[in-house]
């Protein structure tokens, strides 16, 4: 393993993302790149985390995770291996919104953002001897509706949209776990802790855990051997947990193909 590992954390200016980045950066063998949309927040977060962790190997990259083209441009500009990719960025607007390509915003960010980061950086990940991807999903998952993934015909409800996006993240972890197995890249999904955040408030929830508690399982998968001993699995509270969504391989394949088609447009 190299002395310094490159770690991407998306959505790293939010409550859980910042805690994930901080708890990884405490270990000085990690070069942590905060992938964020808002540069002002990113600059402040890097400053805060450098002071908190004493790790000077912290920087940021400005990428809108709802825009797959920005993700692929970012990948084209990155010239080093990627050892750890943590897909964490998510949104849950209360009203239906679309990105500039006309894709519903939760699906664009929470699903296609994960897909694009894994797809765009697959070559960089394959250059690492023991690369891993951690997809921050949720136990709050289900209701994936293939007939109306973007709420074009049914009434938009941000909780319903969020639940289906987190189901999709767990399914994409299986798809990419299979796809990247030949390159020794492990892909796993997890539920973070229940943290009070902008996202949880938009969904009508509070949160009874601190950001550091919420970050425990993603950080565990990112830094301990469990993250390279398993692939295509789902974890809660640092334990592997049965995921019914991963069992339906036809649906997993269908979702992957839908995402690939949307990314290509």
C-alpha cells in the first residue's frame, strides 16, 4: 500500500460528510479531498479540518454532484490513483426540482451522482492495489418505482423520492461491486447514524446522534480491513445487514442500464 492514500469524500461540507472527512484525516496517512459544490463552504471546511486534525493534506474540489458532466470533467483532470471513494452527497428538496438537463434533482444527485463518480473514476480506482468505494445509503430505503423514477406523473414527495434514491444506492453498490471485482475494487453501502442535518430536517426528522457517531460506519468501512474483505454488501452499525434489494439482480441490472442511458445524454 502507498504511504499516502487519496480519499474522495463527496458532500463533505454537510454534517455527516464533514465528520467522515475529519475522522479519516485524523490518520496522517490519508490525503483527503473534499468534493463539494459551494466553494465558500469548502474553503472554511478545509480550514476547520486542518485545525481539528493537524493534517495538512486536506484540499477541496468544486464539483456539482447533480451535474454528471462536471463529474466526468473532474475525473479527466485527476492524474493520480484513487484509493478510497466515499459517495455521501445527497439532497432532499421539499419541492420537485430539476437539474439543467431536466433530471429530477434527487435522482440526479443521490443516484446519478453516485453512479457517475464510480464510473468516471473506475480507472483511477483500478490503479490502487486495494481500492474501495463506500456508498452512504440508508436504512430508510424502498419504494423504487421504475415506471416513474423522476416523479413526472405521480405527486412529488421528498420523503418518497429520498427512500427510493437510497434503495437505488444500495442496488448500484451491488452492480459496481460485480463490475469492478476484476480490478480488486470493493464496493459496499452503509447506513450512517441518525444525525440532525439540513437533509434530515427537510425530510421532517431530527436526529439523536452526533455527526461523529453518524460517521462511524462509513469511516470503519473506509479505514478497516472489512472494507476490502467484502464487496456488494450493506452495513448498519458496523455490522453486515441483509439487504433485500440486492437479491433482485434483474432490477439491479435494469437500474444500472437506466443510469447509464441518462448519463450518456
